[in-house]
């Protein structure tokens, strides 16, 4: 998963690379995506295959690490609107994909989330989650928790009404939308939310983190009918 874990620690416990070994490191393989934008999504290595997502136009590559030369296994190139380029505040970056249940989930700059079969590169589903015309783009890496794909929009510099959405991992259907500000009903916070989570005597920052965690894990469901 991107950023190592849900806490985004980005810490690796691998101990093979040490300070004395650092000077001996050297490239053994390179690949050019042909995209000149910033590459902010780290590769994922799952089952001997490395998956790489590019900036716009958000091409997904799969390389077979079990064979000499790490050949391309497949390439998935979605149709991503160039209109999103002008709405992106800070380059046309993508923060990478999330692997779960044999699929790769990632976002497209023009406001779509896609699920791709990790073995074949076949598109499983493609769901529109944001509106470029409203100043919304999507560059984040999704989070997958149980059977939910959690996504959110960029566009604060355009004054968007921010949100996160929960999608069904199997179908891509949007199951709920929670706003980042506004009435409790729009933020999917019920009257008993804070007491149920034991948050009545905790700082607002910790409250926000725990409410978001509860939404991700389902321990305190935020979904609506």
C-alpha cells in the first residue's frame, strides 16, 4: 500500500542496505515512462510484479520481476481528460495505487477512480467521483479498508466543497460521501458519534483523527442507506 501503512509512516524494516554498503549501490535497470511531470507515486511490488503509475495521463505499468530484464507484462492506459491539467494547482502528479484482492485501485487526475485486474491489466470498473468543472481533481492514492475504497478530491485553492467518498471495492459504486465541513449530516457525524468513540474529553485534533479512523475501519459505521 502507499506510504507503507495507514499511519503513513513510510518506514521500511529492511536491513540489507547499511551505511557501509551505500557507496556500492548502482543502477541495474531503468525505464522511462515518457512523462515529464513529477512522479510522486512509489512503485508497488506484489508477487514478483512491480506496478508503476505515471502523472497525467495516469498510465499504469506492470513489470515482471521474475524474468531477465524485467519485461513489461502489461500496460493500462485510461482515457483521462486533458482539461484536468489546467485545474491542477501543483503539477499533474499521482500518488500511486493501492493493491487489494487481486486488483489495483488508483485515481485519475480528471476525477475518476479505477480498479484494474492485477494479473491481466483489464479494467474492472471506472467510477466518476469528482467534477473538473467545479475545480476538483484527484491526485491522492486511495485507501482500501475491508470492502471500501476511500478517496478524496484536491482543489482547495479553488474553494471546492471538500469531501471523502466510500466506494464499493467490487463494483465501484459510491456508497457514501462525507463533507469536510458543514452540518453534521453532511459530515456523516451522528449525535452520539463522539461519545460512542470515547472522544468527549479529547482534543479536537485527536477527535478528527479517530472519527476518520472509525470511518475507514467500520468500527463506527458512517454509511447511510
